[in-house]
C-alpha cells in the first residue's frame, strides 16, 4: 500500500512540479504528516523531491528532472484498453484504481514531454462522460465476475427475463462479450446461432458450461454489436405523420433521434414531422409530448393514441385508491 502511495505522490509532483502538502494529503487520502514522512523517505532514497516551507512552499521536484514512471502494468493496460467507460463502469469491472494510476502516469509523461509548458493538455479541455442523463441502471450480476468468466470462451446457461415477462427463462447462449452503452451493460451472445443482446439488469444468474462457445467464425464482439445496433437504430417501416409544436422540436430530436425522417418548415408555431416506427404500437412513445403533439396519419396510429389517452383519462378520473 505504501509503495503504491509513494508512486502516486511522485506522479502528482511530476505533473505539477510543485504541489502543497494539503492538496497531496487530500489526493492521497492521508494526513499532511504522512505526506511529509513519505517525502523524507523518497529523498533518502535518492529521489530529487523535497519539502519547501513558506507561503508559496509545498512539495517540489527539482526542475528539469524527469522520472521514468510512465511504464504501465498489465492491469493498467487493461484499464486503458476499455477507454470510454465511466467511473461507475470501471468500478464494476474492478479497474478503478488501475485506471487512476495509469492516468497519472500518462499525465506525468505528458507534462514532461510538453514543448510549451504553459499550454494546457487536451485532457484539460475535453471531458468525455458516457453516462446517460438521469440514468440509474444497475446490473443484477457482478460485472467483473462475468467478464472473468467470459475469458474462458465457454457456453453459458443464463437466467434472463425479457422486458414483457415477469419471470426469467433459462437460455443456453454462446457469448462474445459485454458492451457498455449509455450507462447500461449488455451481454452480447448468439442464441441458437443468431446474435442477441441481453440487458444485465434483467440477467439474474449465469453458469459457465464445459462446452466451448460455438461462435461464428466470421464474427467478433464488435461486428455482432454493430449489427445489433444497426437493427435497433434503423428506422422502421411504419411512417407516422404528426403536428408538433415548434418549441418541442429540440426535445423530439433528443428523444426520437434517427426515427425522425422528415421535418417541415414551421407555420404558426407548428411543424409537421414524419417519424418511422417498427410497428403501430410504438406510437405510445409519443404520449410523453402531451398536448404538444397531434397524430395525423395513419388512422391506425391516431386511433391507438386515442385509445391510450382515453384509458389514461379514465384511470385518472377517480381519486387514487
């Protein structure tokens, strides 16, 4: 634990050249006294780092010194190989500490290599957050354990509940791997030779079998995922024409995405929008626009919205039980 802390201290000092003991103590989650003891230990070992007293003092690395602390350990390389995961997802995989250490090593190396030290790094200007807005999705199984099991490349027996069902069913699948998409985890696997995605929040249990996974030779996790994503995001065959308030157009783009096929020029605060769905039942999604939308065609979609709205009105006509 101490060796890891000393390395982190070195990386922080190399990145900043000068840093206060208070900030170091906070970053390392130790006391200021422990920081000073660590600095003394490093100095005694020949590392050119020392404590400078005074108002502008702190822990200082001698100017021009470059510490060779950029080598990455195998687990740190693993953490970087799944770049793009948010902190919660890294924690799920048990890679939070390794990712933080690797990031510090890279930051230290970047600082030493900057041609113009006064310029900020790109990572100081660009932040990537893969969390979906208002997302709170939890996997039923331990993601790190599942990832370890997937390394065996074995067939799996899973307990999975489809979205329209109350009870889980037993399936035997051939897994390619897992995917993190908008704060949700998915198991990607072949079910009877066809690619499927299984939301981990509805996967209650799994068992690794003795048989090797019968994966298609021309497919990988990435190719199967790309195919599933294309099928999910490709606009459907049913075209629904609606009138939508102009001030709800940005909201529609955010919610409907690629399902929007056509948008007319707004007149008197309203615009006509053509939305493509896989089936008529999908128009229930449009209820969230409330009185800001009117379904025009086809008649089946208009009738389905009327039925849903009538059911909601009847359900709310009496006091709640």
